[in-house]
C-alpha cells in the first residue's frame, strides 16, 4: 500500500498558517508553537502544527481559523476535542488539500495542569513571526510529555534533551526542580547528565505521581474541576458514545467486484484528509466476531469438523428452518453485542470503522451462511442492529466481475447485483459506486461522500 503522498506540506498550507499567526497577533491572542517549529510556516516536518493558546480564548481562535479556511477555499472542516486539545482539520477533496492544526488551551494531563499557560508563555521567545518555547523549557516539556503521557523517549528526543542540557544545565535543573521538587528533580537531572534515559523511562510512574501530587497541592480546586471535566468528557466519548462519535462505513458487492482494492484505496484517502496514518481506519470482515464462527464452535465441541474452504462461498447446502433461525439469531447477537463494543473502542481514538460486508449480506446472499429463511424475517434481523452511517455498494456488470473472479456463476452474480441495488431503499446512507472505474477514482468519489457525512461544510 503506497503511503508516500499522505503528508504533503505545500505553499497553500504555509499560507494558511501564516495568515493564522498574523490574525492571532493582530487580535491579541497569546500563543506559541509547541515543538517541530523549524521550517514553519514554509516547511513542516510533522503531520500537524500544535499551537498552545490562552485558556478561554478557544472560541475566538476557532472562529479565526475557520474564517481563514473559508478564505483559502477549503470546503470542509472537522473538529475533535480531547480534554483541552482541539484538533481542527480543514479539507477540500476537489483540490486534494488537507491541513491539521491543534489549538491547545494550556498544558494539562488528565485534568492536572502541571505547567500553567502564564508560566509557559513567560518562557517563550520570538521565532520569525510567531513565538516558541525557549530551549530549556522546550526540552523539559518534551521529557514530561513523552515520559508521563507515552512512557517512551525515542533517540531523537533524547538527543534534543541532551543538547539542551549541554547548552544550559543550570536552567534545565531549575525547571525540573520546579516541577518535580528538589529530590526527584535532581535525580532526573543526574540521569540526563549521565545520558541514563532508560532510568528516566523506568521512573515514569514516579515522575507522573510526583508531578500530579505537587500540582494538586498547589491548585487543589482547579485540579479537582479539571479531573471532573476530564472524566466526564472521556465517559461521554467511551461509555455513552453518542452518534456523532460513531463513524461507520460498510462496503457491499458480489465477490470479484474489487471490495478489498477499493477499501485499501479508501483508507489512504481517509488518512490523507484526516492527516493521519492508515490506522485511522479499522477494518472488520462481515461481522464484529465477538462471538466465534459457528463452525469453530461445533469443531471445538467435537460435533462437526469446520469447513475452511472459503474460496467456494456456496459450498454447503442451507440448513433447515429451525437451524437457520438459530444461526441467524446467533450472528445477529454478534452484531447486537459487538457493535457497541467496537464503536466505543474506536471512538476513544476517533477512528473510522469499516466493514468489508455487513449484515446486509444475509439479505442478498444468505446461502453463504447456510441460512434459508423468508426475506421479511432476514430483513427484520438486519434492521434491529446498529446501522452504518455510510453504505457503499460497488456496481459493475456481471461479465466484468466474472472475469475477475470465478467463484460464482454469472447468473448468481447478476442476481446479487440486482439485490444489492435494492439496498438503496434503506435511504440516503446507501451510495452506488461505479466499480468499473480505476480504483483511485472510485475511492476519490467515495471520500467526498465520507467527508460530507463525517465533517461539516464551510
């Protein structure tokens, strides 16, 4: 899968960021760029730009940024909030541009404001037409963020911290003592001095506990309020998980239409426009699989031997009415139980859930699962599960599909094509795509629908 074109920073990106700095400066919003500032605004060595802004100035800053998006002819925007971090994306599928800017209201971790915005801003310096942290504080912030938040410290980060230490060891030591106290601060300073970074990683729990304890004692009420907000926001996203956090796509078509190739290209488009990597999308096949395949259950119980010849979809005859009902109920329960679990898990990291086939296969091709039940009953089961926000039906002629894969007869392919098109009666969420086009073009048509569904238009 070619991911070379996922992260491209162009003159259009530089123009948007330059205009944002100008407007922030003009309208009196205090801010600074956090890390990876070298080269900005002309060149960006990261996927996004992290900007720390004054607390309680977010609404004004967001309005400015969205207006700049409009001015630069971006057509869509998307905002995802994680605690005090507001991840804002601007997109235009016609011009193939996307940009990701994080507006972060101060530095906090799970409700604990370890370093206040005022303290951070007072330790900034001018760089071109925007501000950045001074070198010592930038190094300490990097250490705290990676050790407390990620419990890791890559070689390039170790080099950055050690270079800062060599240039101003006294300032590094002073900052560590301010955050971690005399004993722990001096201990971590000695580790940096001796390049013992693995010992720092092993001390991550201690660093985390001390930093948060000192923060709590200094700013008790503010910290309690921050913790409550953090827990409420996380519960809202993961436990309650309202519909707006649930991004689900199902892809339906007869075998041989090119579903796998289409999905591979679609996740690249999603990664590009959401300025992420391909892990932004999570792929599932047919059902959640919280419950095991019935064949595997039967084999484990030593009742039957599981048939794993998946290259012949209709290799086995349908079972009787009662057995069909049991099978249908079993797989339906997998959707009922599994979909909320999957969606909550993916919502935690703002991922998009993609199904290569969905429960609608029971309507079009029940024989694949050896089910023989009336259409109305299968339709009832399919309506009583979580419905995807977007359903893509890939459409091509039977001759083309048969030439690609001969698992089904031309007559069966043609029958399935007719029945898959009937899914459009489910409403506006069903979209027919011409699968005879090049894969890149099909994905390009699809991403416009994805953006219209999961983002807002400017």
